[in-house]
C-alpha cells in the first residue's frame, strides 16, 4: 500500500493494519511533516520528499490505483487531482472513493449540479467510482485491473480539445 506516510489518524491506522496482516507499506512524506513527528516511521519503506507536490508525484508513480477514504482537505485535494488526471488521460488507473458514512455526499451533489448545468461531462463524472464498503471498493479496483487499467497501462490518445474532455457541450 502506498500512502501519504502519516502515522496518525486514518492514514496511520490503515498502514498499521496492512502491516499487521502481512502487507507491505510505502509511505511518502514531505520532510516538514516528518520534522513535526507525524510520519509513519514503522513503514516498510518511507520516502521523504522536499514538498507536497513531489510527494503526490511519487505517490502517483508508485500507485496502481487510487482509493480515497474519508479525510480532510488534503484527501479532497488529492482525490480531485487524480480524478482530473484520469479525465485528461494523464493516467488510466482506477479512482475509487470509499464512502461508508456519506462523508462525500456533498461532493457528489456538487458534481451532479455541475452535470445539470453542463459544466462537466458525464464521462468526467464517471471517471471516479463510489463504494460504500471495503469489499465493494476492492472489487471495483480489481474489475478495472482486469480491464487493463493500472500502473503501466497506456491511456489512449485524447481527441478534440482539452476543454471538451471536462466540460459538457
């Protein structure tokens, strides 16, 4: 599992659970956060970066899929970045949101409103999948992998103008 390298909150609990069940964890954390002593120093591999931008680039490069769990502003920002990246054809990795308690309900409502106002294309909205349970989220990722998505998969050439990929007609 590749994570943001934090040893606190949901990120830290997830990493500890993965290791407790025999999984490998790679944390990617900016030096500043490590200096604040919030890093997952028990991570199997801890990559320390200069800043948040480098952190996200390293996480993206090392990931086969993106699974967003309920979180704060950082989670929201990272989710939107990988979602838009997929829509623009910058990667073809599955993007799945695990939302068991409805924390992302308002985001879904916002996107629905953007669709209604024709500010977002249906395909862009469909580039993220929503799950309410862990098995459902993992199934969505495995189905995408079986369809050839994931790290190393090549995105097809986009046609038309980039504005058309994001906004409706």
